[in-house]
C-alpha cells in the first residue's frame, strides 16, 4: 500500500493544528511529511524503540505512535513536539491513519478481491480491470481447492494452509464459513494432475497430523483466466458432492476425474427411476444380498476377469460362475458380457444417487 494515500490527511491536519507532522513506514523511512525532510532518512532508533510494545516514543523533538501492531507497526504517525498536546495530536493522527488504512485494505486488498471473484460477487466485466489495478496476473493458471471439515476448525485449517502455501500474489487462503476453507493457487504452466493431487495430499496430511479428522478436499479444474475462478470453485463444490455419493471412502476428489459419476449426478431423479425400471425388468438391485453385491464390485474391479475375481474372493471359480448365473437369473443381466456389465455399472451408480437423495429428504 502506497503511503501517498495519507497525503491529504497530513496536510489537512497540519492546517488545523499548526504543527509539522508525518508518517513513517515499517522500516523507518518518511513516506509523507508536512514540512521539509529528507525522505531517504531512516529513523531506525524509532523502529527499534517500538519493539518493546511502547505506545508512544519521544525522539529528536517529535512524538511518535505506531499504527497497527504494537511491537511492529506497519506505519508510524509523528507530530512535532514532546509535550502532552503533541501526544494527543499524534494519537488522533494515528487513529485517522488506521481508519484510512483499513478502508484502503478493504477496497484494494488482493485477498479480498480474489475471495469476491471466487464467490461470484464481482461483475465479470469488472474483474480484469480490477485485477490490473491490483497488479495481479490475469492469464495464468489458477486452481481452487475447497477444504471441508465437519467440525468447527476453520481458523486452524486456514492457519495450516497458509503455513503451507504463502507465496505472495500466488497463494490466497480464506474461509467461507465454519466448515469450508479455500485455497486459490497459481499453478505453473507445465502443471500435471499429479501436482494438484500432491497439493491436496499435503494439506490432508498436515491437518490429520493436527488431529483434524474427516477432512475432504475438492479440486476444481485449472482455469486460464482470473475471471474463471468462480467456475473452478463451483467445480470443487461439485467434486465434494459427487464424491460424497459415489466415492465416500476418498478424501481427495478431483472434478476432472469424476467421469460418469458427474453425469449421473446431474440427471433428474425421474429420469433415473425410469432408467432403473427399464434396466431391471425382472428384478431390482434391492433383490441382491450383500454377499452378491460384494461379488459384483470385486468383479468390476478385476475387469470382468472370472479367474482373477475368484482368486481375490478366495472362492472356487465354479462358485463365482454360480453367483454370476444367479445374478443373471434375478436381474436378467449377464455381467460377463461387456454391454450388460456397462449398463449394470451405471445402474448401480444411479441407484446410489437416488438413495443419497432419499437420505437428504
């Protein structure tokens, strides 16, 4: 933030109180002064004096007061004189500078801007102009990571993520509510899906190490323009919702790898019910017991290979064949044929989706 934003208040107060006054930056350099002073002069003694948390410092016939943190102020107000009046004027100036600073930070803060872009609170036509004003890159690779917990740990989660990713103007971390925290990260041009997974895994590992369980991370697709951050965020939300239904054992879900689950999740429930009725003319999935469903799942995991599936289930090959024949008899579908297997796989996902909607009701 440029010290020039304090120029008006410095000269207005000078006209009112009739004393010289000004502002130092955090390194002790003069950024604004009503009189004549070398801007290259550094007041290290003043900076060092504030390190012990003092409210006021008197030095070289000036009274100084920090703006912001006591022991390491971002700016320092100063007024000519060492008397009680100088102290009061300096306190008034410090309060004024703090208010100006807060207003400026709220209006121009990059993090606040990114948050508003992600939450779709800024008109698309205004985003690029504002990004240029804040000196943020526009046409680079961005990705949104949505970190969700089921306990109120938002501040801890935010602190952990910020400690992992803190590159200025490339990493932005903020909370949405008590359960959701967002990381917006600029990616390298040669990024891979493995890089995205690695970022999510590092967050998950550290949070688990902090004793925070039940952490789920949705990864939106990488976008090439800052104005598309809202799209990446919505995709991260979808990833978590779809993952909760179809892959609830996974803690990291990438939108770009959802596959057919994403399609099923977008279908109207009436269409899903119609599909199941058409597929299972003889009997429904509900007619299959738990052992049979485990067999089907393992059969799909082993790419419809009867021998390999039997080995993984620790059963004789003929036992598995008998089970598959039983499934065909109940449902009318022979899972050993590719077409029937595909239809049945989709039907299982549709059924799972419908069950999840019933639970919501």
